[in-house]
C-alpha cells in the first residue's frame, strides 16, 4: 500500500530555579546554562483527547483541537460508539475513525472490516507482501500454526487508562537535548512509537496553521512493552523541546496491528486513518497554552542535580485503587517532620481539592480522596514540602 504524507490543518474544533509546567511538570535551569525537566504523561484515548474531551489548550490557532483514536466496542453493531466520561470502565476498546480526520484528508475509503474491531482482534500483517490476517491465540490453535506470542486477551477501558509514563528531558548549553521516556501498564508485547507533534507555518505568514506528527529523534522510534507492561526509549535531539515553541506535545502511540511501517504516521495511509490501527495512549505536554505553559511560575530554589529531578519515589507516593470511583487512598512517607500540602489538580493545572495543609510528623501517612461530583478523567495529586515536591497521576472513572 502506497504511503502518503499529509498535514493536519486544524481550524478550531546562577542558582538553579525550579519552574512548574502544571503540577505534573517541573523544569529546572542549571548554572551551566542547560535545562532539565520531568514531565508526567497523561493517559489519553486520542490525540489531545480523553474520553472525547480536550486535554489541553494547544494555543492559537489550534485551541482544544484533537482527534479520537480509541472507541467503545459496539457488539453486534457496524460502527463503534464514542467514549465519554460516563462510559463504564469494563467497556472493550475498539477501532474507529474520527469524522474530523476524514473531513480533512478526504477522499479516503475506510475498510468497513477494520471498524468496530476490539483491539485484540485487529488484523495484523503476516507476510512480506503486506497481507493482513487475524492470527488467533496460542491457546486456540495447534502448535504448528502461526500465532501471536501472547493470548488475545480483551482490553478494557480501565486497562487502557491505567497506562502511566514519565518523560525526562536534559537540554545542554550547545542546544542539543537528551530525552528518555519510561512507561508502564502498557500492552504486553505491544508495539509503540514516539512522536513529536509540531505546529507548522505552511503559508509563511508568521503564524502556525497546521500540525505535523514527526518521528521524534528519527526512526526507528519504536519501543516494545515487556512481559510486565513496561517500556522505555531514549533519543538525542538537535534542539531543546522546552525552547522550541512549535513542539506542542510528545505522544506515545500503540500500533494494534503490530506493525509500524518504518515509523511513519499511520493516519495518511489509505483506509488506515488514525483510530484504525494506531492509537495514542499517553501524551506529554511540552509547549501548550494556559497554566501548562513552559516556565509558568517559580516554585522554589533547588540544586541543579539531575538525580533529584529523576527521583520518582522521594515520598514513596502511592494510591489504591487507581483507576478509582469514587474514592482512593493516597499514601506517602515523610523523612522528617515538616509542613505538608497535598492537593488534587486537573490536567490543566487547576487545583480542584486541597486535602492536607498542615505540619506533619515523620513517617507514613494516609489520606482518603473522595472525588464526589468531580467528572471522570485524569487528575494529579501533589505532595509539596520544604524539602521537595512530587506528583503522580489519578484516573477517575465513573
């Protein structure tokens, strides 16, 4: 099948200083003139979409633009249904096509056999000529037959949104950067690719008017989920993501057909638009608008030590259950007695609940967070003390 490249045009649809890019992102300028950042990923069901809702404001002119790449399985139906904040967590996730994509890359003929297919039943490439066939589970076929390496277990919405990721960026004074992505709770043996989503000025009028997904750091941009659902990838860039305003987000996409076609975007392929065999599962904000913009506000002074920023268990943060409805218990440990603030934030960095704001003793603490009337979606809980700050992700599914 011949590949076509397409632009996606959206109409509207000294001492170190620690800076916040929303509560789940920290950026630090080092005395040597470099910059490092830790960015918590957001589990999504599309490009800048979570259960059909925008995740971030991408800034003018894109605003809350994005696309749905994950849908609900409509058993017995032809078309899948759109996911919403009220979709049950045990819903099977399935393939589908966002009509906004079809409107922009029209004409495209979508193979109806690729619609409303549970992810584990998506046809995969099985020969060098590009032929596709659904290869059955190793539990259902004789040993000599071709098969996948793991059983074709169903994937529910709860399992999809349980994915977590962290992006570490280190920009150097020479303008180059090293990035490292670590993810967990992803699909075992799943094939994933790493993308940078850039805003482009195609008419050269000084304002961005199109979006282009690019294989970040070049190809191969692939990582594979191991038997524990963990994966990682490292790349060197010739620019610093935090100072490149055209880089809006970094995305991790799962390829349900097990093929990456050399790492090129799937959505321009005839009949294989986004949502058919590629599905964004984690997005990282880089230069998005509003409270999640880079260098939003100074929080505190901190030593320019990469190891400090990369330490993800400073307070041994945890919560159970996650995803949750309607309550979850947050636990954390303090190495010493100190003033503690524990707050809940939404994906735009707005504080929606303050759970603790008091002096606490050293040791382990538990706090129950009852979401009450808050809508379903991704939230972050953040522990802030004079000795440090740490945040982790919560997923509320009602």
